[in-house]
C-alpha cells in the first residue's frame, strides 16, 4: 500500500478542484484572480488617464503597467522636470499604491 500524500489541488480554467484520496469535491469558482485583474486594469487606466490629462506633460512615450500591485512607469521623457512631473501625477492617481520609475530621459526631444 502506497503512502498518503494529502489532498491534491488542481486549477481548471477559473475553478479549483480539490481531490482527496477518500472523496472528490465539486469545482469551486476562484474569483480572486479575476477581481485582481480588474483592479489592476482600473488602476492602470486611472494613472494613464492622469498622465494624459495634464496639459503640460507629454505622455506619448510613457507606458503604465501594474505588476504585483505596484504601478510601473516605462519609456522615456525629455527632461528631469518631465520625469518628476510623471512621478507626481502617477503617485496622485495611484493613491496608496507604490509607483516604480523605470523611465529614462532622452535629451533634446521636443515636448
């Protein structure tokens, strides 16, 4: 007779299935991943909109993503002032969420 290894949990397209050696359970929906994606999308959209709405900031080369609950800014801006402006706008829109600066400065560009 083999050793008992405990229950086995299988993920099946939005459902979690717990299979025990003695009983089989019905699929249980897992909504946390979907809620997390929705929250991340809303946060990304809010920060992107804030950058775009500022009339003095050129957001054309800035991409916003949300990774593990943190807002990440990527791309480039044309001055140190623009960099600080991007961070200020993103932090205001993100609220309590951390904003990570992965922006670079491309000197000589035009606003």
